[in-house]
């Protein structure tokens, strides 16, 4: 991406919030779906 000028402070905050939500959703997906369903399935 390089140096991209972000338009406003609100836009920067929006990007940070979206990134945090993405990180939380990815973590929960990995903990719940991968560990519970896939690992339990292969353990059988």
C-alpha cells in the first residue's frame, strides 16, 4: 500500500475498529470451529 493519505480521523478510527473486529472474529472462529469441531472429529 505504501504511504496512503487517510482522509479524516473518523475514517482512521473506522479502519482500526474494523481491524479489531476482524481479529476478534478470526480468533473466535479458530477457537470454536477449528478446535471443537475439526479436532474432535479427527479424534474419533
